[in-house]
C-alpha cells in the first residue's frame, strides 16, 4: 500500500472534518435542535447545495496547496540528500588522497633512487604496504556502508551466536590489547542468539572494541555486558578510559567524523567504524547511544532484535 504524503494527509484530514461539520450543520440546521430533521424546505436544499459547492471549492484549493507542499518537501529532501552526497564524496576523496599520495611518493622514491640501501628500501616498501592496507580497509568500510544503505533487503540473515562472535574478537584483539596493557572483561552469557547477519554483527562488536583499543588509553579495561529483554538483547560496551567531550557525543556516529583528526589517521582509522556500527545496529532492529560512563570512559548502550 502506497504511503500517503504529508500534503495528502493534511488534505484528507481537513476534508473529513469539513464533511462532518457540514453534515451535522445541514441535518440539525442549527444548534438548538437535538435530533435530526428531514430536509423538507427548499432553503434546506439550497443550504446543502451551497455547502457542497463550498466543500468542492475548498477541496480544489487544498489539493493545490497540498501538491505544492509535497513538492516543496520533496525538493528540500532532495537538496538535503544531494548535500549529504556531496559532503560524503568530498570526505571519501579526502580520505583516499592521503594513502594514495603516500603510496605514490614511496614508489617514486624507490624508483628514483636505485642506489638506496636495502634497509631504507625495505622501510619504504613496508610503509607502502601499510598505506595499501589502510586504503583496502577504507574501501571495505565504504562498501559495507553502501551495502547497508542501498541493498539492505538483500543482506542474508540467519541465527547468530553473539557470544561466540565476541569470544573470537577477544582472542583476535589479544595482541593489540597486550601492547597497550589493556584487558577485556567479557561478561556475556552463553546462548545469546539473534536473527541477523554474522558479518555485520561481527562488525558491530569488532569496531567498538577497536575504538576502545585506539582511544581509551593504556592500562584501561573494556567491559562487555548483556541483558535479555522481551524481544531483544541489550548490550553495554564500556571502558574506563579518557571518555569523550560532551560536544562530540552527538556526532561520533557520523561518517568520517573525527574527534582528533591527526591522531585518528596516525592510528590507521578510516573514520567509518562507528558509522558502520550504528547502521548495522539499526538494520538489526536496534538502537544505540554513546555516553560518558559515570566513573570515566566511554560507554555504548545498544540493542539487537532477537
């Protein structure tokens, strides 16, 4: 069934109200009567005809206004979407420029200096490979977001064991955690099963853990908890680290939004991790919010539909 536009909703609402009012006015003729009188006098029929003419005229005017209102809303939405696309395209181009320029620079230096030492050449090759990995990660994140934006109905779902996925992530990030002297308290119970896409659910928890590893600070602890709701699982992933300035909390899920741009790029982030998290949570029927934990650190509260 086609969804009614705002203009048509307004048009139908006003017309229904007017029709009810006209019917009551004609049938009762004035407000002193408490029962319906038949239309016996010619004046009654004239009044009914006049009401119908007014109703038709009002309907025509309202319909024209509703169409103009719908067109204006459509233009405003299109302008907003075009602005978002332009900003996204500019951001993507800006993010791609850095690794591409680095790869080009290192490659040109190696070619133009064939007599450089093996150690220096190896360092340049390693830096080139690092930038290539960063470029690959960026393209993968962009692809993931596009898939959720434009082909969400084609994303396959199945019964997913969230506890097992999180346990795997804890093992995969053990080395990075050890380097920063961090620990993870995984308090998830066994048997957390949701209907979803395994890859996207993995992305939710992996990106949140990676975000904590990158920004919580050395020697901190990441805690993951879960509780069962009526038709969903509620999760909390929090750290006791640096936290985030309140002015940034409402924007950290925006694509390419960075609190500290220089530090984010230095640590290899693409600026899309938390955007992927939010889109994936919403795609699984849940909600997510970020806040500063009472004892310090950043906290994410989110849910996944069972």
